[in-house]
C-alpha cells in the first residue's frame, strides 16, 4: 500500500506589527465590554493617529463607539489642527474639545506670562472627563517615551481626584485587565504601551496613514533655547540673546508650540523617517519637549496630578 505524501504547510507566523495590533485591538474591545463611557484622546499626533486606526479596526464595520477628545492649549501648530479636523470629518466621529483658554477665562487655571500652557492641561482634562462622565480614557502614551510612563499599566487606575499613584496599580498577569472602579474614579487606558516610536512609524508606513506635514522635513524659522530648536511663533517671545534663523527641520512629536522642539532633519517621507528613528538613541520627548526638562521627575509629578 502506498501512503499519500504528507502535505507541507507553511508555518503560521505573525509579524511583530500584527502582534502589537492584535494586542491593542483586544485592549480596546475589553474597555468597551467592561466600561460604560470611554473617550479617546486625539490630538492629531502620530500616536493618536495610530490609536484611532486601531479603534477603526477593532469595531469595523460599525463606527468607532466612543467620542474623541482634544485637550487644546490654544497654542497649536496650524498644520496639526487642520489635520485633526479633516480626519475627524472623514471618520464622521464626534470631537469634544476641552479648551485650556476656556479654563483660563473661567478662572479654573492661571496663565503665567512667558510660560508654556502645557501644565495647565491637567485641570482642563479632568474637567472634560467630569463633564462627559467618562469612566475610561484612551491615551496614546508609550513606555519608551519617558521613565514615568514606563511605570504605567495598560489599565491605569485614577482616583476620584483624577490622580495617579504608581504604587497603587493593579497586576495584569496573562493580559487580564481590571476595570473595576467606584463612581467618580476612572481608568486611563494605554493600548500602545508595548509599542515603540519605531513601531509607530512602521505601522504608519504599512497602513499608508496620513500624518501632519510637520512630521516630515521642511524649512522653518526657528531659534535655539536650552539645546532645542523652537519654532518662531506668536506663542513664544525671543529673549535678547536669541536669534532666529531658517533651517530644515521636522518634528518627532507635536504638542504645544511653546515647548515642542524640532530636530534638524532631511527625512522627507515615511521611509526616511523610519531609517532616522532606527538610528537615534534619544527618545522623542527627551529630545524635543522642554516641559520634561524642568526636573528629573517633571512628568511623574504632572501624572500624579492627573496629566496624560
């Protein structure tokens, strides 16, 4: 008797991006299954762009089942706001804008002349969460960005004051997430926790995602302050010893224009950015965010108060 030949099967394997995508989609579905009123923080930055694409995939063909929120300092790069509005309209999503300017106008926070509005976002964010009665807030933070963010769980518990205690977080063995909370408390959820900056850009390339143009090399008038290149804008006043000049730069992260620095670069497309990011040894926040340079614990102090 002749035995039939054994069929040869191609080994089934997922790429690292497929694994990350699957994990993030699982996290988003868990949140919608466990909690009542989620919201996704969407600034128009690269991490929130990827997070929004993951939300689309998690619930397709149904629409994304939660609103988007932008905590708006009012000191934005216009290219990013233009992208934000265009992307939201394309998706047909509901955008909630929590305005720092409104918080200033109503006396909730006080603006200090010559200083960034970035620290003021905490009160505005917590007020926005309370107003929407959101019990889960998706954020695009990654563990490779900054050492305080490396302490976060995927499901990060916040107390009734919106505060974070890194010693009071729950175990997440076997990817089991605990969203239990009392009224007034909420959960910050970080689906991109296990992604790196390089993963983000590789995913953007794979998915052919549009990003704001300032992520790619362009000519811009800048000046140097504390080792960073800040854009000349209505939101920043040059000091007597500072001189503006034009050069070719791009942004590794986007945020408040008064504290977000550019890097000199000729990376004009996504593949050139990937090559550049693969070679760098400094995180984007460490290289381009002035608000993280206030002290070694600047980010952790803000997060304890309720920051992203």
